[in-house]
């Protein structure tokens, strides 16, 4: 098996919303590898999955990979890692109810339609204006919610997440490698999280805080963020030599702690309201944007 980078493999854990036993029947004798999640991903992983399966397993042998102990799982066909999921590409995964689940191909929810799930492995997810879904989940592909569309969650590994004007995600939204963009009036009730990629808010609302490792953050317009901002310290495989740039524009409000575990460039408008800053020095600016 080809082992993926720790961030990419572990980032796929939160995508496993199909019963593991049912998925295992789709895979003959494939191995799966689980690596303990970095702290930045904890909000993205479904608690019941991470609680039941605290490790990814290798059927072949015990070894140390990515800092996590690997164990033998004789008798179990555990499908959890992205590498294992891709092993059975071309096999459709059945879904009950009014939803769409695929391995290869994009998922489209038409305007005004209500669907249970929108899931794929290799493909994008497009939820049109005023449509409603529960889980919007992919591995390799972007997720886009149209204006006033709603989803319970929106998560991808490699791809962007874009929320149109007035759209809403009731729980968390995030990507491992991808930009996160919230348009005017968009709302995420839980966390907004990524590792690599820009995060941009324009008069939007995030109730559960923003977390990143290498991502730059732009909070503009009358945006409101509760739960603060966290820029985590990168590990070796997630390191980006460029310092993230954090901009909090005029009229924006960030409640809670702004904690930076790595060096960043922090610019705060003299018309913005923020909480306590830890680990960085805010550079004030006037006007719409900070100086170059």
C-alpha cells in the first residue's frame, strides 16, 4: 500500500460516515492505515468514528508510521483510509433515502431540492440555491453551496469549500488542503477548519471559531467570529515556510482568544473589535486594507 502523508490520511477520517462493516464487504482483502489525528482535525472527525476506531490498522504488520503505532487487525476488514477507499473505485456505494453517494463522479443537488446526503470520493459537490442536504462530503473535490442553501456539514480533504450568500452549515465545515470562502450572510455554526489554504469571510458568521495551520485568514466586512482564532504549530509534514497573514478588517468582530502557535503577520483594523492576542503582535491599520 502507498502510505499518504499524515495530514492527508488522517484528514480522510471524518469522511467515513458509512457503516464500516458495510463498507468492508465492498473490499476483499484490502488493508487500511489509521494515524492519530493532529489536534487541528479533532473538530472535523465524527466523534463516534474516532471513539470506536482510535487507530487505523495494517493487516500486514506492526510498525511505526507517522508517529502513530500500527497494529495487526486479523479477522477485520476495516476500511478507513483514503488509500483503501480508492482501492475499490468504480464500485457505487448504495445510499438509502433521497441522497446521492458515489465513488467517482460529481454530485449535484438541484435548486430547492432536499436530500439526505451528498457524498463522493473523486468529484465535486454542488448544492444549488435554496437546496438542503445533511452531509456534504468528498475526498478529492470541492464543495459549493449556492445562495441560501443549507447543509449539516461540509467537509473535503483536497478541495475548496465555498458558501454562497445567505447559506448555512449547521455544524462544522472544513478542508485539509483547500480554501474556505464565506460570502455575505453565510454562516457556519460550528468550527471552520483547514490545514493549507486561504480562509476568507465577507460579512459572514462563524460561531465555533477558526482553526488552521498554514492558512492565511481574511475577516472582512461586518463579519463575526465567536470562539476565536487558532493558528496551530505545524509538524514536519505540514510545514510551510511562509508566515500566514491574518487580516481583520474594519467592522469585523472576533470574540474569544486569538492564539498563534507559530509566527504570523497579524493586521487589525482600527475599526475592528478583537479579543486577547497570544503569540503575535497586532499591527494596526486604517482604511479598508493593510499596507503591502
